[in-house]
C-alpha cells in the first residue's frame, strides 16, 4: 500500500523558511557576541600589569610538559576511586532511602538511624570527614585497619551516600501511592512492588540529579590527596614543590575538566530527554 504524498502549503513552507532564517541568525549573533566577550576578556587579562608574572607562574608550557606524565598517572588513581566510590555511594544511598520509606512502626529504629546518618553526613564537610577517617581511624590502632586510601574512599562513599539517599527517597515518594495499592491488589509483595513498580519509575525520574552528584564526586575524588595517596592533585603538589611553579595545578585542573566533560554532556542529554518525555515531546 502506497503512502500518500504530503504536499505542504505555501504558508507552511514560508513558516519553515522563516524558522531556518531565525535559527541561522541566532547562531550568527551568538558566535559574534561570544567572540566579542572573549576578546574583551583576553585583552583585559593579558593587558594587566601583573600578567607576565602570572603567566610564568601558572601557564608555563615547559613546566606543563614536565608535569603532565606524573599528573596523568595520578589521574588514573582518581578514575579508580571514582568508579568504586560511585558504585558504593549508589548502593548505600539506595539502601538508606529504602529504610527511610519503611512505614511500619517496628522499623522506627532503622528509620531513625537512617535519618541521623543523612543529617550528619550531609552537614559534615567532606574535608573533615576525610581527616576523621584517614587519620582518626588509624589512630585507634585496631588490627586489620585498611589503608588510608580505602579509608578516604569510605569517607567519600558515606558523604555522597547521604546525598544520593535523599535523591532516591524523593524519587520513591514521587510515585503515586495508587500504583503501590494497585500492585499489592494484584498479589505482589512489598519487595516485588518496590522492585517492579516503584523503583524503576523512581530511578528514571531522578536520573539527572544522580548524574549531577556523580559529576560532583568526580571533582571531589581529588580531595583524597589530603590523606596522602599520590593522585593527580598530589602529583601536582609534588611537581610544584620541585619547581616552585603552580602550572602543575593548572594541568591537573585541565585534566579534571576534560574528565568531567563527557559526564556533563551525558547529564545534559538525560535532563533534556526527561524534560521532553514529561512534556510529551518524543523528539519526532
């Protein structure tokens, strides 16, 4: 069966041509304005009296080339920390969120413990948490104490687990209670209802804020250097102590930005996709 050929009216063709012209005009205006602002900032910075000294101290190409291998090797440790800490924080956050959504009175102690955990680690600065775990726990001199790298990772997991728990809890509570009642009326247990009905919807709704937390964690894994492991930030500090030049820190910062760009792009894509789904626009 042949599909009928749709013939657009002159009015429709005119509208499409107008939209194309407006799109091209917007692109040109955005490019010109960006170039003008960028040029003004470049002139303002490079024309400052202290720019030659700042350029030598922070943007020296020779120092950057010498520091890049060591900083890049340290970044591999940050990547490993990001993978393991992100997985641990997601699992911990989901577990805490499930505890906070339990309604029977018998689970009140667990709910109270979960509330205390989220309040404490959301309010406690991450730097202090790392210090407490990396230096306080070994000070107890307990047998089988893990390394400072593991302890620092535990501090990251506990801190971000508290944030992620609240994100998951918001997603779980956003699912309408009628869906739970319908699932229970069909004979599903509480666990089956959460697994097959509530959690899939909750995770889909909170995917953008979860990815934002992952981007934030990607930066904060650099704080593991406070515990002593040689990551990208610590490697930059070592290189700086040798040359008395701060360019290695800029190199580490650029590598962290390059590492974050894919995560940020995925976050933006998921956010736009969720907004389109919510508005009923499938992108066709």
